[in-house]
C-alpha cells in the first residue's frame, strides 16, 4: 500500500473519530494524505480555519503533518494537485516480488 487518502469534511471542526483514525494510521505506519472536501460549500476563511484547527490537533501526534489538499468536486478545486501527488507516489512504487508458499 502506497498511500491512503483520508477524506475530511472541511465544513466541520476536527472530529474526534477523524483524529483518532489518523493517529491509528500513524501508529501502524501507513502513509496517508488528508483531503479536505466540500470547500465550495462555505467561505474560504472558514475552510482555512477548520483546516488549521485539524492540523493543530494532529501536530500533537505527528512530528510532521501529512500532505493535505483542500478540494471541491463541483469546482474541481484541488484536482490537479491530487493527481500530481498520485503521480509522485506512483513513481516511488516498487512491485513486490511474490513467491509461492509451500504446501504445509
């Protein structure tokens, strides 16, 4: 697994379940990026404030905040940045060599 995208509703202040999920991903060392959705449903300053709150809460658990994107499906905001990120992640992908297991 290369990276998980964690979708966060940008209209909401940080939710405990979202913070806990991100912390769990960190604990099991699964790389992830945050995707703040529905940015078009409210003002940019409100979105920015909620994103900043989320990042602040994560900063208590992580040395470095994971990559994040602010998006809107209706306006395609963030689309190019996410596609570029996926391309970069895929460039680092190495196909594991699988070997058959012996019958026990």
